[in-house]
């Protein structure tokens, strides 16, 4: 028998050597994040070179690692402390290491039988999360790649439960501030565009429960079939929390599936302030939550929690002859029957390792720090007469604009981001342009927020913006 090693299956010494290079690289680049620019768009790009197809002959690992290192420096530094745009998380290295372990172990967790103990680890994280959200015993869920697929499975479960096979007249309720993933999920789930019903928001950008009740009544009278109410616990543009208890009561009264999109806000449930502000979320039939936002995890980790997993199972489970060897293992879930994927990467470890390694209190303290920093940033921005800061933050998103108008606000954003010290994003509210700052990265500490505020004030000085309103 020929026992020549194949070049594809690395031997122990090679794993150690490549691993050392890889871990060196991770340790070095992570330590450099403090001083790395917030964004970097070099004048000459070499995308053509980067698209080069693989050669027949082997390459050199350190050269390939260097190619990756350089490529990763281009664009917005979403891992760095100056990243205050969209939803920063930073990305815990402990979670990245968990991924490396999970991928190297490469066990199959689409069904419980092939890796029961690993499935139990993932299940434990999900039931712990469900309990933190106040869901009743028996609640369960699924770790997805993000809130979008979690929302899709929630909408499919709601549709299956409430509408059966005839979705033509089904309607679901959102506001203009609801994330577009809800409408996208509805479309993928086969619902017509007209199924999306926009409930008016109040002056604080929250869904108006009375307006929702009125719309539902009118829709029913016109032969439509209301089936889902989607509230948001932390909207994408402003981080606003809808009136969750009132909307829960409405959903119950009207026999609708109550979905709460806590993609951004969910992590704050670990804090006292967050729990107070998210009161009412415990009534949800389903919750979408992104650990790659408010649990600081690397991109690619979402969670779907459901009050009654039988609905999720009924909407997604399928069987096939080639799965006939699978024994169902009592209280362990077959994740392949709860969502879109059968084969999946083992995402449980991404949450399990950091939570057990650092302890829950470390997450709570970090999130409390972000709440404090956002409060402080909001107070300072509101004190600047050149800025209009109309809404108090419910969580850690602050929106503001130059009183001098939209063009000035756009110029302000460009000037701030051009410094390379921080990176902010923008949004449009009521037809007006707003700059948007979100304090959420695990690496954004008090001195980074002070630096961001200084950068904003310096840009205002440089642009010589006035304090008078120009609309
Ligand atoms: C980010 C976000 C989503 C989408 O989540 P992905 O993980 O990007 O798919 C949905 N809803 C809200 C409120 C969000 O902030």
C-alpha cells in the first residue's frame, strides 16, 4: 500500500507552521487596529492582479498571506475603533478562533445524530438566549448567517401557520423605518408586493399602534388576511424601539404572528437599561437578532428565536430517502429541519466559546459602556448650535445634520470621513439628509468617541458652517 501523503492533507508539522504564520498575522493586525486608518482607498488598485486564476503548481503560503493582508487594508476598516457607521461590532478574536476550530473539526451539525454533543452546545446557547429575551420554556431557535435569513424563516413560519397554502390576500405590517429584509423575506416567501402594509410612524419615528389597528381593521373589511406584525427593537436608521408592549397586545388581539426585529437591539437585552427599553419583546412569536452586531461577533452570525419551534419545523421540515439512516434524538434539534440549510457550518461555537471564555458580565459591561458613550456623544452634538439633533437615542445610534442644510450636511460627512480617523454613514429621514453615528464596536472606547467628536467639530469649523436654519 502506498502511504505517500497527498499535498492536500497537511501533516502535523505543516499545520503547525502555517498555523503559526496565520496566528502571527492575526495577532499583529489586531494590535495595529488602534492606529490603522478608518478607511483607506489607495489611488492605484491592482484588482486585475488579484483576480488572477490559480496556477497548476503550488504557491507559497507567506506570499498568499501577504496578498490577503494587503487586500484586507483596502476599503472601510470595519474592525477598527473609528468605525461608527452602519452597525459596527469589531469582531471578537475569540469567536474567529472558534470558527477555525469548528471548521477544522468539520463535524456535520445539520442533524443531531451525527454530532449530538456539538448540537447540544449550540442548543444550549439558543435556549439561554431565548430565556434572556423572556421567552417561555420550550422556545428554541436557529443560528443563521444573519438577520436576513432569520427573518425569512420567521416570515415563512408565520405564513405557513396563518395562511396555509393560500397567501394571495395575506398582509403584514411594517413602517417606513422597518429594515428592508422584512419586505425582501415576504417577496422570497411568495407574497405579493401589495402584502406589505406601511403603518404610519409617530413624531418619534415609532410605529403608531392605533394607526396599525386601524389599518388592520380596514384591510380585513376589504377581504385581506392580516397575518404578521413586524415591530423593530432598534431601527437601522435611528436605533429607535417601537412600542413593543402595545404592539404585542395588538398582535394578540388580532391573532397575528408577532415578529420583533432585534437584529441590532437584541444584545442590549443583557443590560439592565436594555431590558427596560426592550420590555414587551418577551411576547414575540419570533425574534431576529444579530450577534454580529450587538454581541461583537465577526460577520456571518444571526439568530432566530421562536416561541414555539413546532411552527418553524412545520414550515421547513422535509424528509428524503437518503436521510433514512437518521435517528431522531429526542430533545436535540435537527437544525436542517428548522431553516433553509441542511449542510451548514458549525456556528454554535462562534457564540459558545466567547460567552464561556469571557463570561456574560464582560458583554454586559461592554454594552453598558456603548450606551454611556452614545449618551455622551448625543449630549455634546446637541450642544453644538451648528447641528440639528432632533431625536434622543433609544440605544446607541445618533443622527444629526448641519443646520445649514442638506448640501452642507453631505459636505460635512465627506470632510469627516476624509480625515481617515473615523468613518460615519448617513441616512434620509423625512426627505432630509442626516449623518449617522453608531457606537457599537467592541473596540470603540471613550477616547475614540472623544476623537470622533473633535473630528466632527473640526470639520464644522473648516467648512465654516453657520447656526442658522436653511431647511
Ligand atoms: C442589520 C439589520 C438587519 C439585516 O441583518 P443582516 O444580518 O445584515 O442580514 C435586519 N434588521 C435590522 C433592524 C438590522 O439592523
